[in-house]
């Protein structure tokens, strides 16, 4: 192995951030699979979800009351 410990930690964190992103997709947007199988179909779905997550984060930040992310998406 020719990678430094710092590089390995950085790579692990990057991989973990990706895992958390996909976990959010599955939990908050109920995405179990992708309809399209082409590279562009999957890319569009991921970018759309990413933009939606960012928009809801802004909405949550500006909200008068603080609640869980899923309550903003699916209020009772």
C-alpha cells in the first residue's frame, strides 16, 4: 500500500458520505430501485433527488418550527 493514513481516512469519509446520501434517498423518498438502467437515467434520478434534498434542507433551515426532515416531506 502506498497511500498515507490521511488519504485512506479521506477516501473512507467520501465513501461514507455517498452511503448516507443513498440512505436518505431510500428512507425519505422511498426509492427502492431506478426505473431506467442507462447511465443517464440513473444520473438524472440522482441529481433530481440531490437537488430536492438540498431544497428541503433550505426549507427546514428557514422554517419557524424545527422538526424532522421526514415531517417536512410527509406532514401528518
